[in-house]
């Protein structure tokens, strides 16, 4: 199982509510992961974060780079 690390960028899995989204891990606790997902920026500062459990995060995101056929 891939280790969660702050500042890592994970990519959404197809068929999840986060499809076509990448998430940067901002904080990790024993239960939760805080990510900036649908990133909007205000003066270069990400403003749209989400907190989810480790299980929810791993269900929706994968550490592998998403590849495009086009």
C-alpha cells in the first residue's frame, strides 16, 4: 500500500465523484487526509480543501500518474 505523504499529488480514479481531479495532500492525521482537490486560487493560494478519511481518500484517488491516450 502506497504511503501517504504531505505535498504528494494523487489522481482521481475513474467513476468516482472526483473524476478528472488531482489532489495535493496538505495534512495527514491518524484518521483523516486533508487535500486541496478542486483547486481554485486566490493570489496563488489554494482555497478549496477537503478532509476525508484515509479509506475514502484511497477509494477515490490513486498515486499513479493518469495517462491520456490523446
